[in-house]
C-alpha cells in the first residue's frame, strides 16, 4: 500500500524535487549489518547485500555520499546534490565482509560505530541472541514468567509473522537493567540453541578488519560505547567511563583520534550530550529520523534507519526525506 504510494510519488518527481529543495541538508543513514542475498536471516538490522548494492547505485546516481568530517565542514563543500552520510552501528563483522567491498567499488566513505568490548570476541548482543534463538524455533510460546515478563506467543504463519512475535519479546526485554537483559537473553539462548550459521552472521568485527578498513581511508571508526549500555539508564560516572574507554580503545586499535559517536538505542539527555562533548566528540548521532540541517545541534544529529524490510521505493523516499513527510 505504502510502497505503491512511494512509487507513485517517485514517478511524479516528488523525490527529485525534495532532494533538490533539501540539497543543503544531509541525510545520515543508519545501517547495522548485512547478510548475503538469500541467507534466510530475517532481522530488521540485517540488510541483504544485493539490496545494499542497489541502494548504493541509487545514491551514486542522485546524491553525494560524504564523510562525517566533510558534512561538518560545509565551507569545503564541492558538490551540489543532496548529501548522504553512511553509518553502521554496533560493529558487525559483516560490515567488513559484505559492505566494505561494495564501499570500495563505489568509492563511498562510511563510519562504523563500534561497541569496543565486543571486538575480537565471539560475543553476540542480547537482542541478536534472542533473534538467533527464536527465529526458527518450533515452540508455540515463550514463558518468561520467571523474569516477570509473562508469556509470549511465537506461533507464526510466515517469517514476517515470526519476526513480529520476536519483536514483542525484544521490546519487553529492552527496558530491563543491563545485567537483567543479559540474563534473560542467556536463558532464552540456553533453551533454544542458536544455530552456528546464524551465530556466524551476527559475528563482531576483529581489530584487523577495523584496521584494514580505516587504513583504506574510506572508513572511519566511531564510538558506540564500550558495552552498548543505554546511557540514560546508568549513572553519570559509568556513562563517562564507557564513553572514555571506547574512544581510547578505538584510538589504540586504529591509530587515529576518534571524534564521533552514536548513542546506543539513540538514548541521550542533556547530561549525556555534555559528557560526550567533554570527551572530545565533535559529532554524536541519535536514532531519531530527520535531516541534518545547518542549525542542528552536533551532539544530537538525527539519522534515518534503513531496515532489511525497506523496499527500493521506500529507500528512495527515506533518502529524499519523503518517507519522513508521509509518516508525519
Ligand atoms: Zn546499537
């Protein structure tokens, strides 16, 4: 339904017009990981590599893909088209294995926001453990009463349906304290072992992957904190510590000063933005959709999330800013 609307508006020139009207703005796109075409993995964070290639072709034809540093310094602007910044959250190995070759092919810069405690480990994020455990499980329901979470139906008619069920679990677990969240994910994964193929797809970057990408000059490393804590849920001292550690470790890994950050889950408040700025961060990114405009607070730069479920029509509308208008 909405796809038809986006397609129709595109045919009428709406995306072209918006890209022109908003040529002084920047659309920052937020990705997470990629999966090979036909992998069977269904998570909104994991975009199909073939789809990603189509998206880069669209960007090459209609926008100027720039680095965060270029977007921060409008005076040095060279192009005349709407600008796009590519970002990847969390630090998945698939950014190196599947996205980096395409970034090189297209000559497009990107920033990967790394959760430093996970680099070089077999660790999986709590939500990936839950997705991995429940994606193909045959049970009809998950009884999480022991954790005060109640019962979640899992019976599904299709993979899309199963994903909706899993999202209900993720949404309920997300708001628990850090240790509680980890314990629930461990408990679910213990009952429903995560297949190796899925575990592999959600794997994290290694230091050598990051070094190679940064050395290419095309990819920049940014902080996504040390342990992916939701910064507004922990005390100020702990927040300062996870920010400091991630910046320091990334500088050690890449040999470059790191001055960008994305807030885990997008959550921030005035104390957090002040803390981030104090640690030398020049640009910090949220998950709130919107354009990065000349007057935007550099500690709260909005981003458009690109999900595995976005059609080509919707992607074009995200990039032009049309999707934000249609949903408003
Ligand atoms: Zn994240």
